């Protein structure tokens, strides 16, 4: 399995907890048979602790 993580540069949102700018990244897993799976991880740009996975 190959795992790559890419920042989402066009993600424009705010943290629902504190209102600070949120950040996002995408984790892509590529399996031996060529199939892929991806997951988006969003977090607060400040350390308030908010995070979400989709």
C-alpha cells in the first residue's frame, strides 16, 4: 500500500469551534491491485483542538 498526503490549497473554511481559519489535507491510499481510497482531514489552524475526517 502506498500512502500520500496532499494539502488542500483551495479549502476556504473556518473552525466551527473558535472561528479561526481551518486547514485541510487529503490522504490517498493506493493498494496493490490499483484501487485507491481517499480521506479528507480538516483541522483548526490554531490549537483549539477541533478536527474532522470525511
